[in-house]
């Protein structure tokens, strides 16, 4: 296998993501270091106002909904800034300004001094703005949203108006990406001091819109004791870990992937994984599948060395000759699949386990742990591995990924919106991908991609991060070219090939102006 890479940490240069409590601690330390709390609030409101003007440059009327605390204070200051700029501002207070304390009270007074009126929330209130500013709850909420705040969030969502969320859409959990009963659906979110993990996974991708991070002059990385909860994956990983090949490269140095899958009647999944592994540059691809699939495999992808097998007893030396095993696509949970998984687990080499390979791990190999595998469950498979429900997984995806990695070892890829990669070096979150990828076979393609990267010498955790990134970006480009609805797993392999060859395919490194909208620095 190729091994011309250094031991660079997989998280180098990736943006750190934090828990809400860590960001509050950064806020506290900044103020303890001499920055007045109200000055920090003004910085946040100014950043939000600038972002609003950049997104909606022609806005003339604004509705700002303010709760209590600092998030509401940010809204009051923004209302003042907008009024001074000549914008007509409707300020709706869910906590009376006279009941506010500290910096939030100063902010409300600033808005009043700027000539901004204040009206209390009431059911059926009409929003007069062209854009709504959500400054209701922020990151400090615990428990389900109820009462007037729930009513206000539902009214915002029903209005059909564009929404700027300050720091986080109200009702979205900053640590998990789950909704607390109900949450604002924002068009753009401006978040401060430290980016939050909950803005990038779970329900968040459907609710946050464009995420803009503003540090407000705070260097979170200067506080080494505040270890990030995760890092946000970036397309720059591709060029870093897949440089141009040496001119004397040969297939023997590019690794040999063996895919074990395609039980009788399930040949397509294994073929999808095989093609993806080939397109990602593995030197040799072998496929052990049921005999009835051989002709179709040879017809569709003759580059794959396909072997028809009635069971694992016919594998012979094939696993020993491979560098990496991919187990699960179309595997089934019957005798054929069980025998293949059992044979794979007897090998001491890197492997990727997906689909029914994971289901068999849950039902027949409870407690088995290895340090040399990548597990790629969707929420249902993760639930079976952890003995809980898929709803439990989605309620706290980061915690589920961490627990699964701790129990099973290696690296865990928890698939879904904002896929998570949990490994010994920590957690990473993928900001790419689209709803068109909610179709059969996408996980099989990912398995093939991961197997090919491992075969080419990319270290386990980096391969998982890199593979998830390539897979999601390939899906995004395919959707840009033909739309999300009707996107097929088989569409991804050719796009992924271009992505892993920097310099080919105009547009692949300038998507969304060179940086995904949800990962704007």
C-alpha cells in the first residue's frame, strides 16, 4: 500500500466546534480579561446587523423578537443599530424591558433611546418586517420550549418571512442538534465566539440556513484546556491527504480491496461498493459474491475481479491476499452473510463494516471490539448496536457516536444529516451532503470509498473523515448538475473520482464560492 504521507493529525486546520457551556466559559474569561460584557454584546449585535445587511441589502422594515438574557439583549442592540441606519423596526418583547437586568436592560434602553418602540408578545400579532430577527432564547435553554416562546416560534415559522437567528435558532439544542419540541427555521444563523456542534448535525441542517461564525475578537484556541467537542470537516482535506501520485506508481502499490457482499438476491449493493472503490483509486478490487451475480458484475464493471461463492468456505486465500476488507453491502443476515462476516473477523487487517455486517455484529457479536475497523451505521443500525431506539440516537447524535466508538473501538461514522466521525482523535462533523442522498445504496458507495482510501495507505481515522467528505461533496455536485430528487447512488462514483484528483473538473473546488455556506469562516 502507498505510504508517502506524514503523520499529520486528522484535525489540523479544521474549525473547532464547542459545547454551549464551553462558549459561555469563553465569554466569562473574555470579560474577566477586561472586555466589558455590554461591549461584547455590542460586538455580537454589530456582527449580526452586518450579516443581515449583507444578506438582505434592500430591507426597509425589520421585526425583532427579543427574549430575556443576553440573546434578547443582542436583539435589542441590533434593533437600535437598524433604527439608526434608517430602518423601520418593530420590536416585540417576550420579556418586558422593565423586567430585564444587567447588560440586557442596558441593551433595551439603547433601543428605546434610538426611538425603537416596544410591544409585548400577543397571540395573533402581525409582523410588519420584511425580515424577522430571532433573539428569543439563545443557547442557555434546557428542556422543551413551552408557553409564549413556543407560540412565538410557531408564528415565526408560519410567517413565510426570511429569518436571521442570533447565535442559534431558538429551540435548537446547541450540544446535540435536536429540537426542544419546536425550533425556529432560520434563513441565516450568525453564531459567536465559538461555533457550536449542534448547529451542524441532527435537525440543524434543516433549521439553521447559512451559518456564519464570528469570533468577536476571542481566540478560542488560546484556551487549551477547553478541548473542542468536535471539528468541522473541510474539502481541503482532499488535497492534503491525496497528493498527485508518483510517476512510477503501479497497481500493486495502490492496495487491494476485497468486498464481501451480495448474498443471493442482493448483488447490487456489493457492485456499488466495488465501483466506488475502483473510482477512488484502489489498485485492485476483488468481490466475493453469490454465484448468480457474477455475470452481471462482469458485464457492468469488468475491472472488478469477481468470485462467485456459495459460502465462506470457498474464499480460500482471497482474504489473505487483500489489504483491506469491506464487509456488509448486500450481505444479508442468513447463513451466507454470517459465514462471510465470521471469515472476515478472523483476519487481522483493516476493514469497513456496513449494513447487514453491522446488524450481525449487533445480534451475534455483542461486545466485540477492534481498533482496526470503521463502522458506518445509520441511526437504525446504531440503535441496534447500542440497544436503544433510533429516536434515542437522534436525540443526541454526538453522544451516541462517542458511546458506540468507546464500546466497539476503531472509528465510527454515524450517517445522516451532519454525519459524525468518532475516533481516538475526537469527533468530526461533515457540513456537506443533501437530501437527494436519502436513497438506497448511498451507504454502499461510502463503504467502497472508505475501503479504497485505507488500501492507499490513508490512516484509519483520516480515511473515515476524508471518505465522508468526498462522499458528501460528490453527492452535492451530482445534485447541482441534475437536482436532488432522483439522485442515485450510482451517480456518485464518477464525481468522487474527480474530487480526489485536484486540478481536474472545473468547479469542484469552487462550490458555493470556494466554501460551503454552512462552513463560512
